[in-house]
């Protein structure tokens, strides 16, 4: 879950979320989607998915995804969860 303190409108939020999704997919070759808080301008939930036969590789990619999102200065990570299936 992300807190977007500088967002005053949904347009502001979309700009940040779209940028994060684009960077995640371009740099890490993962799938990324906004999955909750669609109608709240200061909150967002991103879900990132990676498919791999190697568990360590998947964990590494998801760890780098967390780092990329944490590096976004306009967003504060409130909660992060990793599930490996």
C-alpha cells in the first residue's frame, strides 16, 4: 500500500502510479497493476507479478521491485507483502 502525500487529484495520482508501473515493467520485466484504492487520490495499491521456475530468481526480482517503489520520492510505502506460490 502506498501513501501519495503530494497528490491533490486523481490525475496527480495516475501520473505517479503510471510512472511506477512503466518503470517496473521496463526495468524488471514484471506485470504491474493498480489493484485497490482507485477512487482515493492519496492512496494506491500496486501488485507486481513475476513468473519464474527458480524461486531465488523470483525473490530477487520482487526484492528489486520493492526497492524501485521505495525509491519513488513522491510515494511512501505503508505496507508491503510478498507471496510466493
